[in-house]
C-alpha cells in the first residue's frame, strides 16, 4: 500500500535512515507501487509491495551508503 508520509514507512526504515533518505524511500516506493501495479510488470512473481520496497532501497542506495563501522547511513560524496 502506498505511503503518504514518513510515519507510514516500515519501522526499520524510520529507525535506520536519515530523514532525507526516508524521503527518497517514500517517493521511490510510491512511484514503484504505481508503476508495478500489474503482476506481469514484476519479476519472478514478486508481490507489488516487495517490488516497491526493492525499488525504494535501490533509490536510497544511489544517494546513501551504510558506514560499516558505525552502521549509520551517510550521504555519498559526489
């Protein structure tokens, strides 16, 4: 189900990602939810929700990376 605000995101996302990364996740999740509404548009029989979460994490990882020492997500330096 699409999320309307950051408080709707899974607790694991809220607890681990900085606010800006959560905003990226939210937007990507909602876009993917719409884009992959039809089962034939998804790979390997994945559910709409599973696909949307994968797309959202991919979007976050383009701008952020997890610091291996601290475990915190930090914005990538470009």
